[in-house]
């Protein structure tokens, strides 16, 4: 163990000597500061080494003999013979191999971490994709609109005939006359499918002026009762045969507001 400690010390001194210029005080200070924390250079050789490199940095007159063997040293610290012996030893070679292994393992870990991050990224992208492909739980269905052009009506009977064309008895619809009434002119001029309430929320003052004139309309109840479902609502038809609907005719559409049907 003691032998190993000394070998470690020798290798450390030789590595420092081969790497650094001890004429630079900041280098020597760095080495001595680290040494204070880690206490590697504890032997008589180590202490001699520390004194020597400090003297070199401080520029004082120094002994030019190797701190290990006492033979002349060109670099004023460790002679070439000692350097070669230490750095060429089996101990030094083993240490270098271990260091390389650690570096390889670190590289491997880096790659593994990178692969993991990429995988996580792909999983996140996949989840996002899934999220976007899940069908909406409350799909908004486009309002059903008439495929025929308005045809003018002159009384309740002709109004009923027009409505029956849209909601035929043979499909289960029942239409009942409710009353004659008045409704806003503007509603009957909307695009088919437009929701009256939504349009009215956004009218400008000038648009309101024309929109809220009223005209006479015929009002009917419409129902279609099946075993497991029912469609009920109100239809208004004006004299030019345009139709407004309110009620449960299309899933997902607001059923509390009239919309332009024809
Ligand atoms: Zn020597």
C-alpha cells in the first residue's frame, strides 16, 4: 500500500513536470492549492518537489539536482532518467489504461443519454400526434340547409306546402300551423346556415337599422318522433318563401337560436 502511494506520488510529479511550466507562478499556485486540499505529495520527495517548483516560480536561486535521485536535471525538477523510468513503468501504463477506460465509459454514457433524449422527444411528438387525431368529443356539425330555392307564398296553406317539401310526411315529419307573426327582415336575408343570434351580436349600427325592420311570417311547429330520438322545433317562413328554423335539427348546433335554413 505504502509502495503504491509512493508510485502514485511519483507518477503525479512526473505528469505535472511533463505538462506544466513551473516558471509561471499562477500554475504553481494552482498546483499547491490543489495539493493543500488533496494531500498527495506527502513523502520526502513530494515535499522536496513542492519546495522546488515554488522556488522556480519565485525566481530564487535553486538547486539543479533531480528531486528524486539527486542527479543533474535539465528542467531543474526531475531528471530525464527518472522521468522515463516513471512514465514507462507498468504502474503508469495501467493508470493510463484505466483513465482511457473511464473516458470511454463516459463517452458511452453521453451517447446513451443522447439516445434517451431523442427517444423521449419522439414519444412526445407521438403523443401530440395522438392528441390531435382523437376525434372531438362534441363535434360541431354543419347546419343542415335546404337544397331548393325559395318559392313565394301567399297564405298559410301555400306556406305549409313549401315546408312539406323540406320536411316530408313520408320521412316522419309532422307540421302544425302555430300563428301568424312578425320577425326581423334581416334574418331572412342571411346566408343559408347562418345563426341569427351570432350575426346579430356583431351588427354595426348602420346594419342594425335595416336588419331589425320586421315583416309578417307564418310560424309552424315541426316534429319528428322516432322510437329512440325526436326532432322538434319551430319553422318561420316569410312571403318570399325563405325559412328560419329553431330547435333540435342538427346535433352540435345551438338549438336556442334561429338559423337560416332556406
Ligand atoms: Zn532523477
